[in-house]
C-alpha cells in the first residue's frame, strides 16, 4: 500500500458499500400495494452524492414530477424506481464531471394518505409501507359517532355505540400489532393469529388483520438485517485497511532504520572530510520524511482501530436497542388492549342502560360502515369500495361513510 493510500479516510471506503450494483442485480421488489415506480409515490427524496457532498440533501418533488439539483439542473423522476433514478443521476453526473460517480436515492417522505368522513380527525396522515384501511382509520382517531338515523335510542345512546365501536376496532388493530411484535421478538417470519382477536373479529377478519401486519414485520426484519450486514461489511473493510497500514508501517520502519544507519555513516565521513555537508543534509531530510511517514501511519492505524471499535459497539447497540424497543412496545400494547376492553365494556353497559336494548343485538343489523378509496392513476381518478384490510397507497383518499339498513 502506498503512502498516499494510507491517508485515504475510511469513510471513502465505507461509502463504496452504499453504491448499488446496477449491472449485477435488479431493484428489490416493491412492498405490497406499491407500484414499481416507487419514486412516483414519494413527496421528498434523500439524495447522497459521496463524491460531491455539497450536493447531498433532501429534495422535494415538484408538482410537475421533477426535482431541481445543483449542477445537474431539473430532472424528471416520474415513472422511475429508486434504482433507475440512481442510475440516471450517476450517468448525468458522470457526463457533467467527466468521471465515474455514484448516487444513492432513498425516499425521505411518501405522499400522505387523506382520510375523511366518519373519523375522529379528518385530514392527512403519513403513509408507511403496508398501511391498510383499518390502520389509517386508527391513526385518524378511530370511527366517529354516526350522523345517520338514531340507532335504537336517544343521541346519548348513539354516542355510546360510537364509543363502543371505536374501542372494538382499535382493540382489533392493537391485538394484530401485538401479535406482529411478539413474532418479531422471536425473530419469526410468521405471525400467529391471537385467539382474543378471533373472538372479537371472527376468524377471517382476524387472519386479514394479521396478514396486513406481516409486510411490516418482514420490512422491519430486512431493515435490521441490512443495517447489521452493512456494519459487518464495514468492519471487514476496516480490518483489511488496518492490516494494510500495519504492513506499511513495518516497511516504513525498516526503511527508516536503514536511513538512520546511512545517515550515521555520512556524519562519520563528513567529520573526516570525505563528504560535503550538503550530502549529509540530504540524508537528514530523507530521515525526516520517513519519520513523518511513520507518524502518519501510526495516526491512520489508530483512527481505523477506533472506527472498528465504534462499529462493534454500534452493531451490539443496534440489536439491543431494537429488542428493548420491541419489549417496550409490547408492554404498551398489552396495557392498551386491556384498557380498550374496559372501554368497550363500559360503553356497552352505558348503551344498554340508555337505550334499554342490547348493543350486540343492534349493532349488526342496523348500520354498516363503508370504506371507499379514491385513487389517482394514469387512467385518471377511480373510486373503489374497500375493506378494513385493503392496502393503501401514497396519495390515496379514504372516505369513511355509513349505510343505514332497516332491521329484519
């Protein structure tokens, strides 16, 4: 390894890990419910230019489907996947600079989902991979009190029915999320359907709710695996660099020893008048240069050793923090499901007292909640009837309404 190489920062080596191998592999398949043109679903992109850090940052996609980048100008991104955009940016940057470049593209923010109708809080909510209709409703505060005809009692009874429904629906989602976290804690790829969820939702709906959580489970597991793999690969490269620095240090030390011995001989010859002072001075300069190289190699070696130690700590901390986060979330959801069960029981009792009827007998045959998804695509705007487990896409508009049905 040359002296120049020993001064290269380790970050330059590690950044190579992030360069996608476009010529060797195709982009990863998109998450369920997403188009392959995942950039079209984004509201903001995070671009990283390892060779041009001043260009790195978050870029908002304009209404015309373009982003404006310093030096590169305005570029269209519609219809592209992340990998395709990385390739296009790399090629364009190479044309501008005349040298190969790498670019990484990540989605910093997706287009939000808009929820309106019979929910507690209408408005935009952040979209995430695997989001379903039920999850969007839960993030909007759950179902709101029906505004249609009175359901077997005065307005107060109607409000208690709405409270009961919200508690039941929120508890279904909490139980499904809890099952997913328990599977993640065990590092399992399948989620067991909780019997408590089957009891309040039925077998089919319970399976649908759990299936909707599986995509999030696999995404989180892949994310953790990729982060650990990146750290491990970084440690491998750092170890290789460290070995190279040690070998270089040995060679420089041997050269320095030889130069010192040579300098001593020149000093003896100078004292006897055999060589001139200029020649002895030149030997002194060569010794000084080698001593400087020795110091540089020592500094680089210490830096790489510190980096390896930091990566080892990060790898352990990453896994431990994820475990702690899962345990905390499980504990929170267990308490939440218990509270929601109490909330549903209290609302049911209040309704029965106010309306003088059984909530269970009234809720199934008088009303139904209807979910509709308004979606903009290449073919224009479409509206589709959805179920609670229907996956949503960025930019969708979810309309929650109620149909009133006469009792039998």
